[in-house]
C-alpha cells in the first residue's frame, strides 16, 4: 500500500517549512536527512496528523489521510524524538498505557506487548521501572510502543540519538527486522546508521527535496569529488582554506586528509577515494549551504 505525498506545503508566518514536497513511498526504510531547520520534523508531523498542511495532500493507498481519519492513525506508528517516559512505570505498564491509547482490548494488548518486548529484546526487563533503564533501553521501549498494533507506516525520529555504538547497531537491526512489509521513515543525523539499511535516502534542505535516491546512487553522483591527500603539517593551513575537509588523521608528521573538491588538486599528493553517505551529507549540507 503506497503512501503518496503530493505538493505538501507548510508555512509558519513568512517562513516556509515545507515547500511543495512530492514523494511516493512503498514498503522499506526511507532515511530522511537534512540539517536542523530543513523541515524534517514538519514533514513527519504532517504525516502523523499532528499538523495540517497549508497545501498539498497525503494519501494512503489512494485515499487522503484526512478522509481516513482514525483508520489511518490505526495504521501509523510514531516514535517522536522527545517523548516523556513515566520513570515510575514498569516497561509493561508503560506499554499497557500506550496500548489503551491505541484502543486495544486487554487481550490484544497483552499479545502485542509480549511481541513488542520480544522484538526489542526487553522481555526479561518487562517489570523493571523505566527509571532504571539505560538510554539504549529507553530508546528500545519507545520503538516497542511505536510498533504495537502492527502499523503499516512507521515514523522514527532520531531513534539512535545519543546511543553508544552497540545500542545503535541493536536499534538498526531491529529497524531492519520490522521494515518487512512496512513503510519506515527514519530521520537521523547519524548518517552511518542508515547507510546499510535504507532503501532510499531523502535529502531535505530548506523545505525542499534536493535528492531522493538509493545510497549507492547518491554516492555515485559525487564519485569524482571525494579525495584523500597526504600532507606535511606546514601544507595544511593553505589546504584547509581551499578545500572542504571531511576528516584528518595524523600519523607521525604526515596528515591524511579526506576532502571534497571539483577536481583532484595539483601540487599535492592526492587521490580519488570511494564516497560514502557522510561525504554526500557534507557535499550538500556543509555550513547549511550546497557546496562544490
């Protein structure tokens, strides 16, 4: 069942938060990337029904979600970036509360809670208080509440924010597992978290979509713009003023610098390297402006 977005527009006074966005989403993971203020939260809240668009329409399986109303909300799972947790609630009690908000019967809730806790690997912690949970466990319980009731559209806003690498991998694997047969919109600033699991990457800047491609296709678009140079320390200041630096590694007295440029510079020991999504992000969003 596709989710189609046609000319979606939202303004706040004179500020355009979302500018005629048009997309068609089918089951799989869609990474939503963009700097702060790009319109990501507005986009997700419009789909979730928390905001009303100024123009445009969102349809699920060809029917506007405003007409579907509660039927669409029953198909939707939403994990906002900032969601308060009741620290004195156990995991089971919190999920029971969320199940009641979703209109589940007690019998349905018990089944869904057991399934969701198992999926996020928290069955053994079902009766522990949330206040005792680590940051990663809290993120997993928020994923659990979002996937209860078998949503067909799942929105995850920064689900790996602030987590250590082990928990980020765990969340990433859970998302891959639940993406089968679902449309998953995964907003993040941690580009490496979506490089291996995203079906498509949507780049959003100043309320407009500037690219919507597979990770490989996006990387391929800048394959002639990413380089690595070996520099002596005294060369770096001049180099840094000229090129867009991705990262620097110092070994002995030699600097290994990954950078972006229109072409491989002359006069330096530099070579082309394979781009990744962090290079793509830097290419489009360095200093909040498109580059190169």
